[in-house]
C-alpha cells in the first residue's frame, strides 16, 4: 500500500521534515531486524482528532523493547505527547501512526547491547487495510503452510520487526494463491493469528479467540472487542482453536488496528458466508467507539 507523504516525522525528540527523515545504511536494525514497533490509529471524533488507546500501544511498545533489552531514553508520557504533537503538526484528522524503536548506527554484529537505540514516530493517512468491501462483505482466508513463530524461537509477544518476515511469508503465499488474508497455525497446529490481525470465531452465539499462550499477539483491538462483546451480553472464551473450528464457524472475523474488524467469508474454500449478526453488532459498536461516538468507550479516545 502506498504511503501518503505528510510534513513531519518525529525522530529522537525532534520534528524532522518528511524528506530529511533518513538513517544510515549500516543501521543495525536494517541488517538484523532489531527493531520493535507499534501500529496505532487516530480518528476524527466530535471533540477533534483522537488516538485510539494510545497509552496502551505505548505500553506494549515498551514491553516489546524489554524482550530485546532495548532501553530508550523516553518515558511513556514523552512518547504519548510526541505522538499527539505529530498528529497535530501534520494537521491530520485521522491517520495511521507507526512508532519504531530500533538499534541504530555504530555497531554491527549479533551482540547489539552497545548499539544505540533510536526512536521514531511517523504517521500518514491510511484507509481500510483489507478494503472497505472487506469490512462490509467479508474476505477470504487461507491457512498458510508457514507456521507462526514459536515463543522459544522469537517471542510473538514482542512486536519485533524481524518477526514480520514470518507474516510476510504467510501473506505472500496466500495472496499468490488468490486469497485475501492468511491464518497462521503454531507449531502444534493450533490457530494463532492472521498475518497482522487477531482472529475470532462465533459458534452458537459464543465468541472464541486463541489465547496468547498459543502465539496470538495481545491485540489492543482484540481486547477492545472482548470488552464490547461482553458489554453486548456475549460470552467470549479464550481457548485453543483448530482449523476445522474455522470451517464450521457460524461467523468469523479478524481484528487489528490496521484491519479494524473484518468478517471472514470463507476459510480454505469452506464457506462461512456474509457477515452474521454477532459480527455486525460488534462492528457497529466498535466503529462508533473509535470515532468517539459511543459514550461507554470515550476513555479509549485520547484527544490530541
Ligand atoms: N496479530 C498480529 C500478528 C499483528 O501484527 C497485529 C497488529 N498489531 C495484531 C494481531 C492485532 O493487534 P492490534 O489490535 O493491537 O493492532
């Protein structure tokens, strides 16, 4: 997806012009994937632009960095303020926001501990990641032959850049096969995530989603949807899911910051169908919540 240029990118405490936001080719992270990142969205709300669950994203960024001993010289409050300032300075109502903490220039080799840790935050306008049609009518999914990284290989709980080569393998495989999004199984064969989304199934009115211990990312959208579903009176169970649970689901959907809430119409050519009532009810509340239009979830919208 092409990036739309805006004015500024925040780099290590400074607002830098878009075209001057550069790094050296010998940056450690470029060679070894030694970076961690976040994906956040800001939405237009009646009170002005607001970043959805910004504090929780910045907290997860710190946890991702902790796994790789990446200490950065900014507090969570600093990064929260920097994100808000960046959205403001770029005069955006709504946008995607990408903070990146990365091992910088000056050291090479696989002991990164003395390499600098740099931080940047970028943002740009970004539409529906899996398409508006997908949000309305659902998308096709296929189980990838690539297994999701194991916690003892590269902990999926850390949103590390290097991890996403795993997602890229899965995504490219299923796109080339003619499907919209991947389903990744863990090494035990249990369902974990999409390439960049969590996953829910609905069976007999109950929602199921894989536990993080199976390899699912602790998604912030996932957490929001669990709250929304509970508030709507649904039971949500975190339990193992096997691929036939997807085939035999009454409804299924992906969740994520980029994707938002995207119904799954079929998995491995087994038809689930058009978005069902549970998915639609959750979508309706969620899309109100992110735009600051739902009184119960105003706290999630952090005004810039
Ligand atoms: N799983 C994976 C593998 C992801 O990359 C993402 C996107 N961060 C998600 C799930 C969804 O997480 P969130 O709702 O916090 O964006």
